[in-house]
């Protein structure tokens, strides 16, 4: 595997599509505790309380659900140039466009499965208005304290016709590294978890059972504690938010999780990594077999079957 | 400030001196939950359950307390070469030595204050014996489940005659970045928190009120949850472990903390970062004034006076 | 000590006075997560999400702060009759009055210090309106999920010219028992913690340094977890709620605590008992000496001096 | 339903049978954190760190598994006399025997299903030896800090040919009250949760699908926090302790749970009640229908099928 470059600083933001924009917006603001930071056309910009950038979620009204685009911030102008060059060499570049609010020149590209990404370096630091100013100045914004309030957009899990081709692309063109993966009995790699620095994963590709392209398995938001997630489950039940599975702990990556569907149909994970980080610069990819997967999640919960059948947008 | 390079992958290990080796060893094994991994001369090698390397603490019997050396792992062979060159250019290099158990060629150097460091690239991955094999193979070792058990060595806080000179050295020669610092009313920088990748700090230098050199303020171990730290406080009281201050939450870096003295006199922090990481590649150093510091810690606890008078080794 | 009778089922509600009714109301609803359940004159009735009765807090606009009355529910009609008889025999009865909303015939009395109480048996079970209906029917009301949301009114701590006389009254006339107390070097009992069933304390009397009568030290609300209290501290700092001391763990009763002042000046404790209950029907009162108290709270925090100087209403 | 009498102070202890005494003992001491407090014949007496009595678990080597006897402490000598009279009147008394270590005159009786119980008033308060003395004197014993350490024996869940007959017996003869129950579509009460004071349940009877008598569904130990249970699950997996289901939250009683089998085959629940207590002296029994049960546990987890097939001792 190529070395970890840290040329991608972090996952910046995603654009999520929803056929039920009002209900989805309420889900993200009243339940997840995101804060609105502007609108444009059919889109609302939303931010978590620890986002140092303008937003991490662009919620767009659409005829269907799914993810339209993922934004990745480069670690420097040079890192951006290097990554653009690598992507273009791989023939997956689209070209430069104007950036979203708060974001400078933006390079558009696609992964082998067709998911759309943007890469950028310039990004305005968020300055909270008086009413959102935090008590501690090393925090981006006051804690919203609505329901529970997620700290950050944590990762994206894409469905892809061929997960491995996308993981390889992320390693070779973006400088990432596969920290964990699933290998089926026939040798197929059915999912790969890729990270860019010390977080143990940032982007994940999972094989799409429909062989469709460009679909989404889920986006995930991180909480500060596992107790936040247990409380989120209570509130979900009171408010009629659909719980797909959890809370429980993943065997892979050991993340504590709760899976929900937002009103637009997109799967949302609430996740807590405990203090787990990957420090080894020569980390050996952990490969899970079908037999190991059959043991279920960390504490024995069987993987729910809809995990293998629900993706967005739906496929006819 | 120079850019963040991520040439230092992470803090690897420290060598700690103790005049009470047996009691100190019991503190680290029976209370913090570290696992012994070999001995050599007057030293015992100890590891946390999530250490992928051979050890993260070398505990050495001595006439006094303090830190003898800090080990930093480079991100690659090239990164190691780059850092050695930078250190030598700064005139602070000592030279190559044989590595500690599990560690390859090692370059010795000093910070401007005289603290000793080692830099290395080659490192054997830890393979647990059968009785320490974890249920989940993406974990280095089974959770010891003695008292509470810390996940990792998290950071070192050094005392220095001039904190800023050392922070600058870490940035210029090691590729780190100052995420937070304290500036006194007269403009003196009295402490700097430096990180190497996404963890919000790895090494800290604090001005030594005695103007001594080479002393230690504390080493810190991270737990998975804040509840672990609350429980650790209960057990400390039952076992007569000295609690200096806490549990509480730092304003700086927002770390949840508990400060203890191990039997040899060294200050040990138990820390929990929640899910906080620094993602911004152009993070602006947060500077805390004396007036801000006077407000106390995050929830108002006044900084304890011994925090400004106790360091190791003691000074006559 | 007389036997524990369980004739008092539990602390039902308190009437709290505030010179800043609007700010106080916002504190209790927006910060503590109480739900308004009707108004009458200058008073607002408020309930926690797990209150099975009409309300647990009656917040009344007044020229000053303090507690006007405490409501205790009897365990049966017979228990009510027994307690009324005992109180009258002690010469501290006032007489029967009409009950508050949701509450039947009510007997008014005073403790030796002059604090006013009401005792009642009949109480309408709360039936939530549709929008507050919980998902689980063994819960009184949906979890409000505003900021953090306290589960119940937990206990009242009164200031009294002579704590012991009041504790004795609670044992002899109300059937309670002193679970813990403080004895000064001169033999004075300076505080007594009294319980009525398995909760380890329900009412507390502390000697008033001003030798005034009828004042309040604090009322306390219980949370589900310690993490709720840690989060409450974060939100307090963001919103400018005054934190007096904590979070920390009391040595006495081992309660995890955070002390705040609500805008009207009354001290409010957020408390978490862990799973601690008192089961022994012949529990021996635990007596703490001055020397033991000097060691500070459970983990060493010194008792804050305002704990001995701030009570409501203020004394000229 | 008859009124709640609080004549039974609390569940005192159980005698558990195991065909694998050495492994079972290690489970209770090394994993649950119980402390041995004497032996007698084939039995070992074990105590939790917050037991004020001599023991709460008597572990006895046997040819099979199951529960031999349950000890209940009366609230006073008079309460004991009242309960003995009521039990004798019901024709279920066995007679007086010598008490177990630390326990005075003991009255033996059976529930309608044949489970054996003992009732007693006199009980010696536990005095810890020096090495087990706690730092805080309002605690029975120092926290053992082995693995995780349960606070108390919390409740017993019996299998019975007719759950309702046993719940009624507990109410009429022991002064308890049914706080929650399950009613099948045909009107059968298939399980009843009975409490004696403020804890929301102490004894539970569940219909035995085999129509056997005297069997055990599970005994439960309470932890201080939900985090203790999450950690217990991690350690279970590392040590090969069988996890049947959980961690999750029950809809009934809202208890956070983890179900394990100890090596002797008995089902053990680790439970955390949060701060939930039942205060209403006129609590209306909450009745759950089959349709409600079909929704699964609080957050949607389906009840595991072995919950309806595994009991001890096994039935041929």
C-alpha cells in the first residue's frame, strides 16, 4: 500500500439530497442539534458545534435521496496541487469550479464508482455571531444543547459496485490508507475503511448488492460520549425517529453506534470512537473474514439484514 | 508558523525515573492497568492495552524522579531522515544509538531545555501471547481489566526555563504546531501545547518557576471515557494514591483530567479528550491571557497552587 | 432512633420564591428541562419528565428568594392520619387547607425552625397531552430533551437555627431516620440527612450561621447519569449560569453534584446518586467529625466557603 | 391490590447451585468483582462491595444448576412476625431454622411454585477487615476494582408454572405490589414484577414454558453506571463469558441490561436502573400487551428466543 500522506486534512462536508426537505431539516436541527448557517436555492447549510468551517452538511431538496457530493479539505495549497495532479492522472478529474460559501477554488472529481467529490484548500474560519459565541474560545460555537448535539461529521460510507477499486483510488490518488476491510470467502473485498491521518477511518466503500453506482450507505456524526448515543436512542423513540439497529459496538473499528433513517430516507449513523486513533504509520490492514463477520458485532449483535438492502437513493 | 508536517507519527514512549521502583511499578500495573513486557537492568518495560509497539513506558529505578528520555516515532524512513537533518542543523543532535527492545536505529537529541529525546522509524509490531490475545483482532492486547486500564500514553508536559524556545524547536525541527498557549501580561509565553497530526496536543512545555532545566511537569495517559476517570478517583482514594486536583475539565484543550502523584513523586495525569481532534491544517494558535486563566478551569475550579511548585526531580 | 415507618411516601413538591420570575422560569424550563403545567396568580407550576403527580415545583414571584413550602405525600390515608396526629401532638400543626392543583385535602404544619410543609394523600395521576406522551408507557411524560433534563426533584436542604431539633422532629413525627450527620468538635450536630424509605436522603437540615429561621440552603434535582451533570456544567458556562462548585462527589452520601444559583438567587443542586440506596432497616447513623470534614469532598475538593455563607432569602 | 407495606426491607441473598463450582466462583469473584466471605461445606459466601450484610450470594456446588433459596430481610421484628403469620395462613410455611452465617432466626417458606425462601430480621452488620476498609465510611467495603465490580444483588426472576399466582402471593403475604406485568392476548398474565419499597422491582415471576416448577430465569446484579455494563461486555468477550443478549434497555422497567450465562449455566443479568424509582404509593400496575411486547425492547431490539427456552436447572 502507498504511504499515508496526510495530504487530505479531513472530510469537510457532504451534500445530502432529500425528498422531504422540511422534515429532514427538522431532524438535523432539532434532533441532531445542527445549526443553520445560510441558504441558497433549494439548499440549507448546516454546521455542528465544533465545525471550524462554514458548514459540514448541505441539505438539498430533491426528487430523491442520496449523496450528491463530498468535500475534502487539502492540508495545504501544495497538497491540493499534488492530489489534483494524481486524480487527473487517474482520469477521474472533472475540473475547477467556484467554491461553496466559505470555500475557495474547488476541484471537482469522481471516484471510480461515480460518486462526486470536491477538493479545496482555502476555507474561511467560522466566526460565530454573539448569540452563538462559546464560553471557551478554543471551541467553534456554543454547544446548542438541543436534544443531544453531535460534535462533527465523522465519516461517509458509500455503496459501490466495486468497493476495492474505490479504496485503492483513495489510497493512490488521495494518499489514504485502508485500516480495515472485509474479505469474502471467494476473495472479494466487500468493504474498505480508509483514513487520512489519525482518525481510524474517514471514508468507507461497501459493495452495493444492486450493482448500482453512486449510492450512499450512510453518513455518520460523532458524539462526545456513548451516553449521548444512549440518550439519542431514547429521544428517537419518543419522537418517532426510525432506529434501524443499535446502540451497540462494531467489531470493525470498535465504534459505538446507532443507525437511524432521517425522514428523507438516508441512513444516519451516530458514532462514538471512544479514544481510539490509529497511530502506526505502517499500520497493517486488518482483514475480517466471512466467518469472523458471522460472529456479529463486538458484543454479538447480528448485523441487521436491512444493512445489506437499504441504500439511497432507492433502486427500482 | 511552519506548516504541520506529520513527519512525527506520534509520541512513542517515555523513560520515567523513580526512587521507589517497587511501589511505582505497582502503581502502573495494579492501578493504571499497564502490562509488563520485559526487564533490563534497573528498568521495567510497560505497555498499555492499545499500544501497537513494544512498550510506552520504561520505568527505571534511580536516586531521584523525573523523565530521562522521550521517544518519538517518525512517519517513514524519509521523515526520520528529514527530522534528523533539521535537528542537527539546529545543533541539538546527539547521535545514533542502538534502539530499545522492539525498536530499530535510534537518533538521540535534546530540546533547547536539555530534555533528551529519541527518534526512530523501525518498530516491531507487538504480538500478544495467548493469554493476552484480544477478542477483537483490531486491538493490540486484551483489556487488562485491573482497576481501570488506560488506553494509551497520551502526552508529556515538560518544565523548561523557556517554554517558547522549546515549542518553536518542536515546530521548526519536528514539524509540529502550537495549537494553544498561555501569554502572560508582560508578553511572556509561559506554556505551549504542540501537536503533530490530529490529536490536539502531544508535547507541552511549561515555564519552570525554578529556572531549572530538564524537569517534568507530568506525563498523561488517556482513558476511553470520563466515567473511567471518575472511577479512577474512587479507587485512588481507597488505595491511598495522592490526588492533586480534579476530576474537572481543562479550559485549555478542554481535556477532562485527574492529577495524581505516583509513589516515586512524578505527577501523572489521567486524561480524556472526549472526541476532540484538531482538523484545521491552518489552525490559528489559541492564546490564553492571564485574565482568562484567572477564571480557572472550564467549570470554574481554580488551578491548584502545587501545579506551579511541584515538578520532578525536586529542586533543592 | 424510632423505626423507619415509610408513612411519608416521598418528597412531592416545593414552592420556591424568586424576585426574578421570568429569568427563573427560563432557568427551570430551558436549562433544567422542566415542563410548565399551569399557572395561578404569581405562580407557575412545573414538572420534571418523571413526575407522576401534577407538579414538583411551584415557582412564585416574590420580593425575595427562599422556599415557602414543602409538600410531602403520605403513603396512605391512614399514614396521613397518623402523621397529622403526631405533628399535632408535637404542637407544630397549622391546620387543613384546600390542596394545590391535582392534590386533595392538605394538612399544613411547620418544622421546629418554622419552615412550612404540607402533607397530603390524594393526588391525581398526571395524564400527558398528546404532544408530551412518552414512547414507553411506564414513564410519566416524554423526555423533554431541552439542554439536559432532570428526572426528579430529589431533596431539600434547609438552613435551621438548630438542625438536630428538626431532624429529630422528622424522625419522631414523620417517621424518617437520620442516615448521616455532621458532629462538630463541641458535640453540636451541625447537619442531619433524613430519609423516609430507600432513597438515602430526602430532607436535610443544616445549621444556619446567621441563626435565622426558615431559610433554604438548596433544592436538588436528580439526573439519570453523571454525564448529564458534566454536560450541564458545559451548558451552564455557555449560558452564564453561575456555578458555585463542582462537579465533584460528596463524601457524605456519595452523591455526584453540581451547585448552581438560579437567577432568583436560590442555590440549586444537580445530583446523581449512582445506584446507591439504603436498604438496612436498622441503618446506623453515620457521623462525620470535623476532622473528617476537613479532608474535603470524596476526591479531595475543599468545601467552598460560600457553602457556609449563602442561603435564601438573604439576611441583612 | 393490597397496599404496599414495606414489611420486607429488601432482597438479602440467594443460594445459587452450580455443577462447575470452581469456574462459577472465578466468574463471580474475578469478573463480577464479588468478595469471598467464608465457606461452609460445598458453599462459598460472596458479597458485593456495598452489601451491609454478611453476604448476598451463597454459591453451592451441586449436580445441577438453579436457585435453591432466596433470603428476604424483614423491616423489623414485628414485620417479620406479621409476614410469618400471613405465610402460615396461606399454608406455605415450612418452619423456623437456624440462620446462615451473620443471620439470626430464620423462617423457611415456599411460594406457590415451590421456590424456597427464608425470612429473617436479625442480621449482623458487616465489618470489613483492614485490607478491605473503604476510604469513605458510609460504604460497606472498599471497591474491589477487579474487572468491573457490581454494587449489589438487585433482583431475582423466577420461572413458575403460573406467574400470577406467585405475584399475588408476594403481594398478599409479603406486602409487595406488582409494578409491571405482561398480559397475553388470551388474558394470561405471563410475568409480574413485584417491589417492596422504592426500588421498582425486587422479585419477578415469569411463566415457565416447560410447566416445570421451582426454576430460575435469572438473578441480577446492579452496577453504578451504564458505562460499567458496556465495559463488562468488552471484558466478557475477551474472557469468553457467554453474552446472551444486550447491552440494551428494557421497555419494561426501563432497565439497562446485559445477559450472561455463568459457567454453571445460570443466567446472570447485569442491570442499571439509571435513577428510576417508584414513589407513588398508589402506583397503577403497568400492563404490557403482546402487541406492545412485539415492538421489542426500548430501542427496538427483539427479545432473544433463548429468553423463552433457557432456564435452570435444565429440564429433560
